[in-house]
C-alpha cells in the first residue's frame, strides 16, 4: 500500500532546501502551491495553501525505514535539529528523530 501525506508548510522553498539536503530525499515536480518530496519509500506533498485554517501541526511522528540508520544519523547531524539521538529503543528498533523546518517530527529506523 502506498501512502502520500499532504502537509501544510510555511515556505515551499525552505521546505525544498531542507529535504533535499537530507540523504535519500528528492524534490519532484509539483504544480501550484505544492511541493512533492519523495524518499525512503514515501511521498510527502507540502502545500503553502491554508486548507485547514491553522498552523502546520501533526500530533505524531513520520517514520522512515533506512538500510543503515547509523550512516543516516551521521549524514543528518548538523543538517537538522535532533528530536532524539540515535539509540536502541525498548521495543527493538534502532532509531533517531529530527524536527523538520515546519516542526514535523521525522524518525529514521533500521530496516530489516
């Protein structure tokens, strides 16, 4: 099952710069007030339009599975604010989290 998330952002160009600076993400052509980011098996569509009449918010975490979480952590350091550092979680995952430029929490976990 493929999943695409539509998320509000405050600045499309800042969002493009943030994601394209992260390993494994790319900006795809979009139309209008949207920006499509692909990577790690996911598609995120950001819009500058105020469709929800509220600031960007999400009460959750977007998880991405990567082949080598240690290498991903090394590549992300200094490019994004950490939400939590690389660690082995009690539920068996090895992961870390970052905060994107819109305040969304992204987690990266080791793939099987």
